[in-house]
């Protein structure tokens, strides 16, 4: 179930991708991308969807400061 928070996080993510130099979410995007790249290159992921979900969860964590596992 999508919440308003998910919509806001998604909008921030789209803004970070579309406006990389002017987005207020660029720092969160860069941190999430770096950790996700390390995870994906480690070979620990067993399915591609795990990588995309990890990226979104990390981005959400850096944007909100909340642990995404609390959902």
C-alpha cells in the first residue's frame, strides 16, 4: 500500500534524477547509489529486484532519517 510519504519520496527521487545539480535530494541519491553499487557488485544479491528495492529503501532512509524496516 502506497502512502503519501512514499509519493513524496518518489517525487524527490525523480527530482534528483531530473535535476542532479539543483535537487535538494542529491546527497541522499548519491549515498544510496554508492551503497547500492557496493551491494550489487558484491554478488550477494540473488534477484535484480532486490537491488532496486534496496536503493529505494536507502534513499528513503537518507531523506527521512527513519529506518525503512519499521514499515
